[in-house]
């Protein structure tokens, strides 16, 4: 997308008095959208970069009228004094933020499961003197459904790692340890 007066994105990281936040304002073809991400404590530069690379695109952006800065708390106070309750735009924004927070928690849980799986793969790889890839392929080859591994690489190093799986004979306990470390449960 070409950056013009009608197409741009501005991200402002600021301290709102309680938390560090990022305000994202995007204008596409004259339509303006805004979203907010709460970091909590002051983020370091690497944390900001990681957020920009991995999570920035998932922040919910809602359409806004014009380019005026919207102060949601002030808007809610005015609406509540006039008896109008919480404005629909604020309710939608709050709901989108809650869904985003829930998605982040789910991703964090998945990340922890992957860390555990990688840890077990590494331990077994050290035990058998092969790579994590070889252990993963050995797990597939040991699966009760008699699955076969299909290599989708032409890289000689990767092919060697995959072939090393034939040197590994996982025990039942090791096979189930890998299965459970991936976050699965036994019936």
C-alpha cells in the first residue's frame, strides 16, 4: 500500500497514567480506523519490536468518524450522565478488546505447550544423538496407525536428519511422553 494522505498507519506508544498502551490509527482510502493495545508495564524496545512483528496485525481496529482523537472514557462519562448508557461504539470496542485478550491467552497457552514439546524433543534428541526433527519423525513412524513420513525437502541436511529417525526406536513411555508434552490428554 502506498503511503499518502488517505493511506497511512500511525502507532503511538504512550503511558496513560496506569498502563503503557499502543494506539493504532489507520487510514485507508479516506476511512479511519483505530485500535488500542495495552502492554501493562513499560515495554522494552525488543518487546515492542516483537509485538509489532507478531501481534500488531491482530489488534482489532474499529471504524471512527473523522480523524479527531476519541477519548473513550470521557465519551462514556458524558453518555452515562445523559442517561444514554455506554455508547454502542465503546461497547463494540470493549468486546473486540476482550476477544483479542482471550486470543492472546490462547496463543500464550499454545506457546507454552510448544516449549514443553521442544524441551522433550531436545532431551530425547540428546539421548539418542539425533536432531529434534529425527525424534519427531521417529514418533510418527512409531504411531499405532502405522503412519508414514513424507519428506517435503530437497535440502541434504534436512534429509539426513529425517533419515536419522530410522536409528531411533522410541519406547512406549517416550512415545507417550512426547504425546502428552504436546498438550494432548489420554482418554
